[in-house]
C-alpha cells in the first residue's frame, strides 16, 4: 500500500508498506493483530483468520507492485519481518537495484542476517513490560546489540506514561549509543494527544527523540494506512 511513514526518523516520508504475517511475540495492545493473532489472545479478543488475512505472492510480483507506486521508500513491517528474512533477500536486493531505500520494522528479538543487513535500515521497537510479554521473550540482548551497530539503526519505544521511560533507560545499555525515539501508545487521536503531551517534557529532559504517530493523527485507527 502507498502511504507515508508514520513514526520515527522517516516520519512523513512518502512510502509504500509491505506487511508480512506472523510474529514471535503477542503484545496485548498490538495495533496489527490481524497479522498474527489467530486465537484471540490480544486485548481485542478477536481471532483473525489467516486464510483471509495472509496472501502468498512471488517476490517478483511484490517488487512489480512496489515499483508501480513510484515512491522512494519501502517499509517492510509485520508481524515480525525477520522471521522470514531469508525469503526477503531477493526482494530487498531488487528494490536496492531499482533505487529504493528500504526500512525494516522489527521487534529486536531476531538476529539479522548479513544478506538483509546490507540492504536496509532498521527501525527497532523493543517491547516494554506493558506489552504483556515476559522479559525473556521480548528482550534479546545479543540481537539488540547486533542491530545497534548497523548503520542508520534507530530504536523506537512505545510508551504509555512517563514512568515507562525508566524502563527504556535500563534497556539503552544494549544500544551502544544508537538514537532513541519515544512514541506514544495510542489507538485514537484523543489518546495520541494525551499520551504525547504527558511524555514530551520527560523525553526532552532525557535527551531522546520524540515522535508522534502520524497515521493515527491523520486517519485514526483506520486499517490499511
């Protein structure tokens, strides 16, 4: 789909998204449960049907569709894209050859392969305790450290309240000085405004970057944006 990047260092850039299915985590507040939640484990309680939500497609067909959008940036998201990173390699190389910049959104629990790392920039979003996942599943120090040293990597943390920033501070020991972005947890414009305002002063005081979630500010909780 063609849209704009809603978060982080590429906020507002014209882009196309490739959204993959499947995730190795199950965050209760996930805003894309239709990519992985086949049992209703999330807080919506909806069990999505993978036969309706997931559509297999040869990578060459995906590349052709993306080129037709005529955008400079492609964002690969999920679910967790690095669960399928070997399958992504030919698509990523093709996009590089056609002049596209590529970003991968990842939860930071999967070690990136050299073949993928050489073709993309990573937006890493480690999950905090409010995700409902135990720390041993959501925080993989070796994977975070490997991602942190790659050129252009940025770390984005979803925060619900200022107290969450203490947890982020603890995790920065794995990030090697890579830039940190804080973004508000929100599913509506009102929630976005409230949470962003509550975080702003504390984020600035810590010297981190602050990002809104532009897709929610513009389109609310509409799917397919």
